[in-house]
């Protein structure tokens, strides 16, 4: 290609901070750190899975943060280098903020270490940072060796072989709380991850202590977080009976065990567990002066799962949450109006099917519809005391036209309850199409049941029916 060497030499930079910004230095420093880790584990030869696992363990931001803390504790860094660290802490993007799995401060400290590494290399300083990286990598490798020594216990937890596990723990009592997997955690974490509930139940009673089942893994999760995600009510009860404090222990993201079965759409049969955790979890503690910050998302998931009774329980307990919105600005009304099938009027069942509900005792569907209607009734009742009548029209249109969705889906219950509490809405224009009232929208969408409801509430409504 006309060059004597395949890659041109990098230009010498005397003052990196005068040429590059912190983000650029951190980007290059991350490459330096990763290349060293790749070279460190190159020999002896490993399988690609094991090689990738070891490298990933040391290039994660948590590992970089640990290394930085060691450098600071040893008092090794100069004043200039500490200044570079402060400069590098400002690195951050919107993408890392939305995808973060640990606290933002951990990412910032990891970025500052990467910035320092590049600053050291490009400045040509004779700093043996490699020695400190070597110590850290050796520590991680030692953890790997420890996990390897307890590999039989790991496999026993995977298979649910409690006899082999108890035999192993009898010979090595510390094995119960040892982290046999760097990220997943203890033997109980492993068993919960593989849904080996009987294995956990057997180990919890005679073998474990309240402290041993409260061990956190690298994500800050206890075994109860994994059990809650797996949906085992019996196992959760046994753990909580052993250590009630597990209920209030949060992971690195601040999530209580209560959140895991709600967000786990895979295990939709865990409603009893959700109810159990909802009733006994203290959500108005000093740590949460109002409620769990992610409550709107919780209510959204509960409604999408059809758990209206649990969602209604939370709203009744905290009435001010009737106006709660999620990260997209959507409220309870929006989530209810998006599911017409959960209401009797919007479920499109025929005359004969309605009689089947009554004659054959198929109460499950009716209960679902009743809970949904009760949820709307209570939510609107709560809103009536929190929002002025003149503001309800704006609330129902922003950020999405809630009433438009309800009329379009034929949800007579939402329309009826709203008009009973806010009669002025009958003449308001609250639809996507400008200049359309509720009645005009119902006629246009051919929702006869909604039209009849409006006529029952306001017999004179049809006299003013006109089209623009």
C-alpha cells in the first residue's frame, strides 16, 4: 500500500488534555485495559467460553471501579493523576444512562480510570500501572480458582441434588455462603436460578442461618430476588420466615424482591406470590417516603397481566397514585383504556356467551371485568379530589387521547363513570379528530353501547348533535 509498515506510528502527544477531551481518552483507555486483559488470559489455552468469561469479569465497570479504589487506598496516585481522575468522572452518554446495570457513580469512576490509563500511556510517564492491573487480575483469577474448587457444589445446585450438596457443605461449612459463581453468587442463588425449589427448601431449614441466606451476589441480589422471579410462593415463604429482612433488601438498582415477579412476564402464574409480597412488603418505609419510585411501571405491568385487584389495592392504599404517570407520561386511565377485552362492554362476547357466564358459573371472566370496572371507578373517584374539573379535559388528552381510546374500543364503563363524575365532558372535544365530542365520536366509531350510555346520562345530548 506504499507504506514500509502496515500501520503508521501514532503521533506523540505531550499534553493529552490540551488535544483530546475526557471521553476520547476514556475510549482509548478502555481499549488499553481490554487488550491487557485479553493478553493476560491468553495462556494457558482455554475454551472460548471460559476465555470470554474471564476477560469479561475483569473489564466490567465494577472490576475497573475496584481497581481504582485500590489505587486510591494505597495512596499511589499523584496530585496530577487525581486531577485527571476528577476530569474523567464527567464522561457519560445518554445511552449508558439508559442501559446501566449498576449505579451511575460506578460508571463514572470506571471512566475516570480509563481516562487515567490513556493519560499515562500517551504522556510517556514511567508509571507501573501494569503492576496494579496484574494484582487485580490475579485477584479475579483467584476467585475463579475458588469457584472451580466448588464446581461439584455448583453442579449439585443445578441438578437439584440436595444430598450431594449437604455432604459437600458438611465437609466445608463455609461453602454455603461462598460465592461459587463470580456473578450469580452462592449455591442458593444457583439453585434458584435453575428453579430447584425443593433443593432450597431442604437447605434452608437444617443447614442455613438467617445471615447465610442474606448474602448478595455481584448484582446485589439475594436468593429471594431469584425466587420471586421464578414465582415459587412456597420457597419465598420459607425464606422470609427464616429471615424477614430479605423483603426490604434491594439490589444494585434499588429493586425490592416484590418487583421481580411483577416484571417477569415469563412466569404469569405467580399471582399468589405477587399478592403475598404486596401485602407484607413495607413500601412506605423511611427509604421510600412516598412509594417505590418505579410504582407507575409496576401498576402498568399489573394491569397488562390482568392483576386488577392487586393494582387496585395499591391505588386504594395510596390514593394520590391515581394520577401517577410512567416514564412515557402515560397514566392508569391510558393502560385501562388500551385493554377493551378486560371490560364486559369491550370484550365482544355475544348474547349466548353472556348467558353462559351466568348459567354455568364462569365467574373468572366476570371477576376480571368487575375488578377492571372497580379500578376505573376508584381511580376516577380519587382524581375528583386531586384535579379540578376544568383540568380533567387536559388530563384525558395528554400525552394520548385516553377517552378517544375508550370510545373507540367500546368501553362503556369508562365513559359512563367519567360522565357521572365530570358531566361537563359530554360537550368537550377530547378526540384525535378536532371538533368531535364524545357522542359524535361514538357515532363515528359505531359504538352503539356508548351512544346508549350517553343518552341515558343526558337525554338531551342528541339534540345538539351536529357535524363540522
